[in-house]
């Protein structure tokens, strides 16, 4: 962007309280969503209130800039990106403004557009209410986006779409004036403003066209919903704006209905040999008014089992497809009857011989786990071809499903395109996802060819091209084929009345350019990526470029509820720059030379990268398993190689040295640093947070307390203590050795150094590599002689088993990886063989982020639950906020506390007398923010094993 263009936004900055960004990094971050497209905007605005939005709209009018409203950016059709001003509502305009219970069966809530469905679900948990129009992305989808696309989901066959629950919405129109849907509906026709009066007259004059122009199918969000807007006495635009995809105005507040959820449900699982029988079985199920019916076809089932062996035995691969019927009711008996009647009828009609009923929570959870796991696995497919959202939203009347299936297979087979099919068969909506390579010109050409043929088939069957995801960039050019000329002309007329200057999302809904779906592709035939400009500091088993490209932009990493551990920083900030996907996005931009290679060393780029604190949660929970932490470590390492790191980073990566040099005089140093004014001076000179207590080293280190070799078991383990157990709380090291001896092991504790995880987290690749080499030199042939290398610190264990190989991947580090085990794995293995004694203690257990990345993340909790006398409560909390040494820096202190406080509050409000966790810095945060004693689990276990 030129400086002159950047300067025009200074005018807007002075008029709003929100934030404006015009730098290349922010613009690139917002150039993609969950679709196949990339369009770079002129600027990004995070408004704080509706008045900000008014000013944005007026400014855009003055400078003829388009406006693109954006929620989570999870949409599949490219409706949340554009060339003008992207308004991101997630950071500030995300508030829940209240809930009102109307009666036992209904209530309403009001929220801003950036409020997420997952947050409402958490709010309503434990009540009898729910919002049934939930898309599969509901955990992170925003209500602004859901209403904008008129989202549906698996239950919409019975309960309808989002716009069926809208009560009111506040809208900023093209000239900057604000109005609400309820006010418009309650205004006398003669008192409407000229534009709305013109709209009313147009709708009134064309009722025959409107009433007869839509296909005979309930789930249809293509074009504009004009039905129901006109009545003799009012103009009701609730459903017009629902599904309008931000093309008619900007929504700043919404009010929805919620309804009572029936208390009981059950599933029928049925296997079929062909689509004809499953389609007919779906018709049978519909007679009993199911909440939904889902289908997974053989292509998805076989791919899922091939790429995820743990699903073998749970997913049949010798059938054509699987249906999941969900029924609900007021009693177990009622839903069981629906299920049994369905099973009996589909068997009696010989549609299947394999049908099962799942009533218990455990059974239902196991089947839904398979359904939820299957689709994300498809994103793990290796190779150039990836599953694409192209014709994934088409739907046909359910009685036409057999013809639809036949036609789909004929089209895809003829073009030799592999595809997967799953979705909401109850409403005739199948998510058909072809596997294509969008860097290949031939496959790019197939986009339009496949869409043309599939949509022609859909039109012939009286279906719709868009059932619940919206039209967006990918399907808007087909709307004029979906409808007759008269109705399509009405769509254009409505758009011109409400948005005369084509201000709002101008390339959505009203374009007829057939080539639009192949323009502005995220990749495309001209896409080229190279990592030659990056002198890589880490070892990459797979291509660095491919790792960055694995992120498909689903936005799951922007979940803000406890449904995921990721991303603690994003949850606290709700800033796109903090989202894990932002790291992959800007690195992909850099590798493809859209972002200059020197940008890596600039503040805006590093600001995004440094929001990764290496907790690793996203690498575990990402559907595509993108290793965002490793990508961020590479970028940090390049920066550190060129410019070094801050003084606070240097200090916290030298805890081992500090411990060795000062532990004997620790009482003196601790007394000296006790006064706050001394820590204030330390903060000024070093950058370490003065609000944290100065780390107190034990006057007698672990190595002064133990023998190098202890115990006399046949099997030998090498104990890797880590810095915390070595110099700060050596009691943990003593308990670890005691437990290992009680389990029958001979314990060798050789000379050792820091595991290196603080160094690599700061991007100090050379220092991390040096720590590895120092340890390997100290251990020598001992590595071959021992049966296990054991650590009681989850971060140290992670470092030895995974992150060492980022810096030195050879035979010796692989051997260390293979022999390293977390202490709890051995305890759990041998617990049945030892004599236990009772220990009357109540514990609040916090699972560290790094423990969740180990092979057996539930091991510690499993062991604690088996100890006699020990009462343990799983806090089920998020990240502690320390992120190793990250939370020790003054610049990170407030954010660290904000992240960790919910976890500590859970501990403080529980009946537990003591907190427990295996992570050193997690325990430090628990002690800092709470007043309960904190122990390492191994200390409790030591007391319980005789």
C-alpha cells in the first residue's frame, strides 16, 4: 500500500476509539478465511462500539472503499475477505449483553456480533435451554457470522436455521444511520424512510415472483430471502438480513431466541451396502421426526481408518456408508421407541441388516467421537491434493437423494476426481469434498467444470447450490442460474436500494462473473514458495514450506471456551495476531514472497510470532496438526541469530548457572530481594517482573543431598532432574528417586545441565544445541547402559523426547527420545505391585500444557486417584499463564496473570487443601496467585508408597 493511501486512514484513527492497522503483516493475516481464496484488504479495523462502526461506514463512503464484516473467519466460501476495510468484531465487540427467561420453554439473549456460539453454550450449560441452529464450527463461530450466513447445522432439519431464531438486530446502513429490525417492523409503512418505503413497494409489487421463485427445499441460503419480508402493514427484514453475508449493512447487535431442549436423546447407527438403501432408510427415519441424520460414505471411512489406525475396529470399511439417526424426547422410553421403530422398519424393508441403538452417554459419545474425528483426519492427508469446499453445500429434496448420489458419482468418476461425502442427509445436504491440487492449472480448471456440472444436476433436481454455508466468492456467480431471471433481478434491485453505492461486500451475492471462483486463489497456478531466503536453524523432517501450508484456516484455534486448551494467548487477547493460524499465515506469505523476507526482522512480524509461548496446545488440537510452535521457533531463531535477545530472556535461560553459583548464598540473596523496591530496581535493570517473588534457590542443591547411584534394582534408570528439582525444590528430586527405588529400580543421577527448553523457547537455537551437546557429553555411554531416562518434569520430558530433535536429529538424540519416559508412566505401570499406605490429603490437580503433549497425558491423574486416602479433584482448567519463563518478564506479567487466574481461582474456590501439578512454573503461578500449598504429585506418591 502506498504512503498516500496509508495516510488517509489517519483521518479515521482520529474518529474512532478502536484500532486500525494498515501494515502488510496485519493485512496479510486477514486476507484469508476458511475458504480457498486470498484477498488482501486495504486496512483492518477492530471497532470498540457501534459509533466506531458508524464512522467506518461514513469514512468508507467518502473514500469509496468497500466494507467486509468479519467474525471468526471460519467460513468456507470466502465471504469474510475483500479489498477494502475488513471490520473484525472478535477483539472488542464480543460482549454478551444479557439473558431473559420468558418462560420454561423459551428465553432471549442479546450479544454483539463477535460473541461466539461456544460461549453461549457454556453460559447455558446446566440449564434446560439451548440454541439449536449450531454449525459444526459453532465452538468458535460468531453470532454475527452465523446470522450473516444463516447457518444451519445437523439439527436444522427439525429446528431450522439461525434466522429462525432472530428477534432483533441493530444495523448500520450505507449512509451511517442506525436502525433495528424491530423498529422497522413496527414503523407504519407511510413513516418508513424513502429507501425502505421503496423496498416495501418493490416487494409488494412482486409477491407472485417471490412466492413462486424459490426451489421446494427448506434448507436454502442462496441469494436473498425475500419471502416473509412483506405484509400488508409492515416490513419485516429479519430473514432478509439473515444469510445476506454482510452485503446490505453492518450488524452491531443481535437478539435471539433460545428454546427448551428435550432432556433425552439416543442414536441409531446403521450400515449400508449402497446409497439407494441409505437414502430410503433416511426417508423412514424422517417419519419419526429425528433431530438429525448424518451420513459418512465409504471414501471417508476408508481414508479415516488408513490415516488414523486408532479408528480401526470402530469404523467399518467394508460397507458403502453409515447413517447416524438422532432422536430426542421427554423420556428414555420415548426415544428408545423412536429408535426401535426405525431399526425395525429399515431392517424389515431389507435396507440393512446392521443397525444398533446407543442410549447411554458412553455409547453415544463413542459414536459421535468417530463422526467428529473422521473429517478432521481428512486434513491430514499427505500429498498435493487436498479436500476442498467447492460444491460442499448443495442440497436436494430428500426424495431425490438416490438420483443425486448417482449423478455425483458419475460426474466425479468421469473426471477421475476422488471425493468424500458426508453431511446432513436428513435435509438432503451432502458435504461433497473433492481432492484437488490448487497449484495445478488442470485442477484449477476443474473447479469451474465440476461446479458447473454438479450445480446443473442440483438445479435439475430442484435443489439449491447453498444449503447452509452461504454463497460467498465461490457460488455467488451461480445465483443467476439458481433462480429465474425475474427473481434474480429482484435480488439486484434489493441490493441497489439498501446499498446503492455497492459499499458492503460488493463481490458477494450480486456478481455474475463465472470466473470469480478461480480468481484470488490462496495458491493458484502462479503460486510459488521458497525457503532459500531463510537460513533454517531447526531440523525439518518434512518440508518447512509444506508445514506452513498445512493450515487451512478453519479457525478452531480461535476457540475461547474451555472446549480446547489452545490458544491461551488468543483467549486472553482475542486478537488475530495472537491466533496460531496467524503464524502459519504470515510465514506462508513470506515463503511465497508476498511478504518481503526482511519483514521477518521487523516489529510487526515478530509481534505475531512472539505471541506463541510454546505451550504446544495448538499442535495437539489443530485438526490439520500444524506444528505452529515449531514454525514460530524457527522465526524466533532467525531473529535471535541476527539481533540477539533481551536481557530478561538471557537471565531466565541461565537459571542453571544462577543455581550453581548462588544456591549456597541463597538465603542472603533472597533476603536482599524481599523488599518490593529492590525488585523494582531489578525490573528496571533486567526486565524481570517485580510483582513476582524473587526465585529462591535451595541452599543445598539436589546433588549435595543424594548419591550418584541409589537403589539396587535389576533395571537401571538415569534420572534427569531438571533445573527446578536440582536447585529450587530439591525435595522433588529426592521424592522422585525414592519412588523409583520403591518401584524396584536402580537410579543413576549423572552430571547434567538444563534440558534447553528455555533457550529454544526464546529462539536461542545455538544455545539450545549447546545444552544438548553438553548433556550428551556428560552422559556418554550411560545412555546405552540404562533401561530408561526418567524425568518428573513434563517440560523436560517433552524437551528430551521431541524438541531436542528440532536441533539435533541423529542416532544419539533418537536413542534419548526412545529411552526417555515420564515418571508417571513407570508409577502407573508398577503401582499394583507395591504396598500403599493411606495419606489423608485433598488435592486440586492442574494438568500442565506440556503434560498434555506426552504419550499418556492422563497418567498423573490416574495414579493420584488410586492412592488410598487421597482425594483429588481435576481442576479441568486452561493454561497456567507462565509458559515456562515467559511469564517472568515484566512485559508479559499482566497477560500471564490474566491467562492463569481462572485456573488458580478454581483451585482457591475448591474444597482442596493443596494444589498439585508436575510443571515447575505452573506450581510457581499457583503459589503466586493463590495461598494454598502446592506440591509435586511425586511428593504425594512418595508418601503413599511404603
